[in-house]
C-alpha cells in the first residue's frame, strides 16, 4: 500500500511531512483492521466523489473551513488561524493600550492554512498540506 503504514491501531498515510489519519472514510472500520483495506473491492468513481463531498461538508460544518479550489485531483480547503481575542484584550489592558497595536496586526494579518483533500479507491479521504499562493 505504498505510502500507508499500520501504527498498531489505525492505518496512516504520509502527507508529505507527517503520518496522518484519514480525514474521512465511507468505511471507517476498515481503517482499524490490520489486514488492510486494499484487499477490499475498489469503489466506483461516483462513490469516491460522494466520499469527497461528504468530507468537504464535514470540514466546512465542523472546522469552519472554506473551499479554496475544487480541482480534478481533489479539493483545497482553507482554515483561518484563530486569534485569541481574550488574551489580547487582557494584554492590552495590562500594557495600558500598547498591546492593541500587536492585536490589530494579528487580526489584519491572519494567515490561512490549506490542505488538499484526496480520496483513494476505497473511499478514504486523506489531507495533504498545501502552501498558500
């Protein structure tokens, strides 16, 4: 299974810089069997497309992600890095307003993390980090 490995509990895939679990799966129980899901029958393209749609929907509703690009090999999702407003408010009060400049810079320069979701032949959706343009 090439870029996949069994860690003793679940199958993981190399994302380019770390071993990651599947972001979504039509059959999550297959990912927890050591025998490997590559012995199972492959899904039709329609079922794989549906798995990707469900994974995108899950990321939008549960992680406040946005679709940046929908291409032929997968969907690129964007995740805005949160700003801890309570911490910045406390620091602004403690420093008598001086910290407000740093807080403003943080709010205006919020970065976005991007991942590409790709579905394999068995309905598992994997995330791979993508550098923003």
